[in-house]
C-alpha cells in the first residue's frame, strides 16, 4: 500500500435508509388535520392524524386528554368523514 495509498479515495458506503419499518402492519402516513371532541367537552380541539393502519392511528393533540377510565370522543375530519371513538385505559 505504501505511504501514498493512505490518501487514496475510499469507495463510498451504500446509503442506508434513515428508518426501517419493522412493524408487522403497514402504516400509511397521512398527516391529516382533524378535530376531536371529548364527551365532557363543549367544543372541538384541533389535532392531527399522522398515520394509520388497519388497527389504529397516531393522533397528536395539543391539549391534555381527560383522565377517565372509559371515555368517548368524536374525531371529525370533514363533513363526509368522522369517527365515534371509545377509549379504555388500563390502570
């Protein structure tokens, strides 16, 4: 190799993806704005549905979620699409 072999350009390593999906169920990133209204609230709270799959979704809410064992909520996307949700917290 010699002393000048050290300064030779090395072969670039292949680029790896930043994130490798390891979940069994595929998730679709939708980043859709939505509104949610908890059973005890009067008004809707703005939120975002980041991704979803056949069993659930990732929801980002700016306000605190009520701490009750069984809660109901209405998730509103637009006039055409909305969901009635029931949450059961495990303690």
